[in-house]
C-alpha cells in the first residue's frame, strides 16, 4: 500500500513544536485520538537507534496498546525517521513557515488490518490533538 501523508500548520515556533512533540512530559498530554482515550506513559530516547515508547489506552480500561518506534534518522528541528516493531516506516517533517508558524507533516506506511482512510483519520486526530495542545499551552 502507498504511504499515507497528513499535515497541519501550528501557530508556534518550530523549537516549541519540536519540544512538545518529543518530550515525554508533553507526549502524555496529546498522544491520543479522542477524549475517551489517554496516553498514561511515554518515554523517548531521541537518538539514532533510540526508542520512542508510548502506551495508548481507553480511559475505561477496555482496550490499550503499546506503540514502539526505533529511530533511523534525526535532524533537529527538521526531520525524524523511525520504524515500528512491524517494520512500517514513519517520517515526521517540521517546516518553519515563519517565526510563529510550523508545519508538521507525517508520512507513514499503513498496516493491513484497517482501511487507509481509517488510519488517516486516526493519525490525523492525534496530530490535531497535538496541534491544540501546543497552541493552548
């Protein structure tokens, strides 16, 4: 399947966007797609070969899963490339539009179990949640 691409413009400087995207104390506040989910834990060893590990769970405890990525490439304030445990690749681009606007673009390989549209919507909901968190904090 073709990679899926999503993006969003965030009204914040690229350094703030980068920090909020990568620091575990921020990740736990935005890394979920809807209000009935949450991200109780996150750790991030942001270096080539390092791991991003997050836990996503339904607040009612009915379902949850671990999300693990291993970093392939990091260009501070510009690019993060990693792969998931199942081998799918993810790229995240940070583009400074101006001093107070940053465009974040995610390109990811879809998995086979769910439709591409469902995956696009889910990943976009998380990215939109991130956007709101950055702009409101």
